[in-house]
């Protein structure tokens, strides 16, 4: 009887520890992605395919840095355009992270997920590529292109270590 009690006590002590370790592993493997569109760009020259941000856009980029200030990013990605790199820059500077470039025309969601597994990542894109990228991670056509006058969407996609996916769309204006 004494041995049975000792065995039950041992199991009672060890099982919660195992559960906590499993929970820690799942949490460690959880990936969180923040997606934003570039801030307001200069529209004065319709022929300029690579405009810079206007003052309002520069202020919004700084605001994104503030809004995302409590998030510790492992990586920040931007398309190779002035407006997206300028939008990503304040957050990258505050977090001392080098912005990595990606080509929105060649998004391989599976490879991106593998590369960034367990990380917290900011992705800066465009009115069409941002929802497209989010949809690719979700594996569903959930979000439409962002309206041209909207630079305030924040998409957050979380993929748990067990593979559960959740997403949120916030308007930060």
C-alpha cells in the first residue's frame, strides 16, 4: 500500500511537469505575424512607380513603431519600394533589426512559415499584396484588397505550435 501511495504521489508530481513542458514547447513554436500596408505615399507624380512617403505617411510610420512598440520582433520584412521600406524603418530602428526584403510576386507561404516558425514577424506590403500574403498564411481567401485610401489596417495571424491558426484585423487610425 505504501508503494502504491508513493507511485501515485510520483505520478501526481511528474504529470503536471510534463504538461508544462509540452505547453512551453507549443508556445515556443508559436508564430505570430503582423501585416501592415505602407503608409501614405506621394501621389503628385502618377508616373513615379517608387514614391516616398509624404509627411502624413512619415508620421504614420512613426505611429506604427509606437503601436507595435510592445511587440518584440524577430524579423521585419518589406517589399523593395521606398514607401514600404520607409514604413518599416522606424520599427526596425527602435528594435535594432535589419529589414529583410521580399518579392510579393513570388510568395512561397509554406517556405516562409518554415523559415519563420516560432518567430514574431512584421511584414510591410501594399494594398493588394498584404491581404494576399495574409490569405496565403491562412490557406483561405478571407481578405480582399485594401481600399486605396486606407493605410490603417493591421492584420495579426497567430499559428500555434499545434497548428491552430487565428487571425485578427484591426484598424489603427
